[in-house]
C-alpha cells in the first residue's frame, strides 16, 4: 500500500456555506473533531487543536481559506516547530454543492515528506484513517444542525 495521501469523501445535508463554517471555525470544529480548538480562520494564522482524552495538543497553521470552497491547515510538525511545508501534514477540505447539500472531499497529504521510518509511517497513516472514519460521520451529523450566520 502507498501511504502518500489519505482521502475521504462524504455527502452532507447542509449548504457549502454552512459546511465551510463547520470545518473552518474553532467553535464548530470542537463539536466534531478536537475537544478544543483555537485559531483565526485566516491564511497564516497559527493555533492549536487539543484532545483531552489523549492529552494531545497539536500546533496548526492555517494555509488556505477560500469560502465556501476550500479550507486547509497544516499539523503534526516536530515538537517546538511551527507546521509548514516539509515538516507537517496538510489537511484540505474541498466543498462542492450537491443538490441541497455538499460533497466534502478530505485529503491529508505530506506523509512521505515527514521522513518517518516505514513502520511509523504505516501505523500513523492507519491511525489517521481510523480517526477520520470516526470524526467525519460526526461532522456529517453536526453540520445540518448549524444555522447560517
């Protein structure tokens, strides 16, 4: 198996504008992904995602903000380094209207650039597959309850 890019696609019963807010605003992210999120949804902004159950805190850097089509961030940089090109994974949410809902395409890339040993790469990749398979259904359930601002 090639561990270059993790991809998922789901349909959400909410408009792209709402789904965009759900994937790009900390107050919504906390409802389906991390327990805590703090960042400004603007390119170059830095912040954190935290999972209390795992005592994990990850620094993030917002890369692209193109409402209501695309939002991306970098995360999982080495301890003490800001996530950037070559030292982190890039998570991209691409949104496409689909009837009265949205098709969300998630891509997580940058795996080979991390320089991990093969066993670490494989285990981390599979861990993220399991994670996205848990969190994306939460996003699908939560987004329709959000009222457009």
